[in-house]
C-alpha cells in the first residue's frame, strides 16, 4: 500500500459555452459529437460532454494521496492537491510531484478509480497538447495491459468482466464504506468553476474521491479502513 500514489482529476470544457469556440472548433466539435450524441445539438452536448474529452477539455484539479506509517506505526494517508486556471502549470506541478515520489518509491504504482481508461490517458493527452514531455512512467503507448503499472479499483472490481462499469459511489456503498455527504457531483464541476468561480469547492470534492478510493483499496485487500483522524492534507 505504501507504494501506491492515489490520483483523481477534475476537468472542465476549455470554454464556458459552445458559442465561445472558433468556427473551426465548432465544426470539429459538431463532427465529433454527431457520432456519439446525434440527437443533441452541438451547444447542448458541449456543456454535457466537452469536459471528458481531452481534445476539448482541460484539467483544473489533480488530487493525490499516499499511504504511510507514522512513528506509532499507524497507517495514515496524506493528501495533496494541485489546481488552478493555468493547466500547463498544474500538469507541470504533477510531474514534479510524481518525480519526487518515484525517487522515494522506485516501484510505485498509480492508483485510482477508472484511471486506466480516463484519468491517466486524459493527463497524457493534455500534457502532449501543452508541450510537456511525458515522463517515462507516463509513456504508455504500445505497452501491453499488464505492463501499465496501475491499481485501478474499477478494474479490480470487474474480476475479469470487461463489460462491467461501476461508479466510485456505488462501489463504496457496496463495500460498506461511508462517503462524505457532498453538495455537488461530477456533473456540477463546470458550473461551479465557470459560474460560481469556486475552485476550492472543486478541490474539496476531488480530495473526497481520493480518500474514498484509498478506503476501497484497503477494503479490497481486507485491511482495516483508515480513521478520519489519520487522514491529513498537505
């Protein structure tokens, strides 16, 4: 457990509305979404889906967490979040953080919920778009599934069933893990960012998902959950 770096990201569309896109990008979006949501207008679908498509979205928050033992040999968990309006800065800070962590844990693994299919590919695409060199641990193109060193709670819960999708909230409920009551969900991130301009609220939401993922990882290994007093924020 002490070699896992748990990670979760929050993303938003690059622009607050479809109308703000250039003519070229409006056409590119319309072409992309017509194959996925042909029944929706480009403007409507942009608000719903642009944030989860790396070509049209951006990363505004990356929350990380790692396990460690304190001087009393209690298992603890420490959170650190990187966030801001300048995506290139946030992504560069992540590389610095992971480089530091990897020097301490040579065989570290990324961990998270659905990170193999969403968080990590999204980060790699956005780093490439922003001109940030991918560190070796993110150079995943051409690697076989077993060569990508990640602990993905959704993949672990599939138990080999490639069709199955389970949300983080549902998996936590199935395993009897209490999740913090929150006043927002993922569908609200765009509104909170662009209209309320409350990125700190988004950071808190992202950190709660990281803690929930950490508890699921413990539960899947039949280990005791970490009490709230052993969870710290850097």
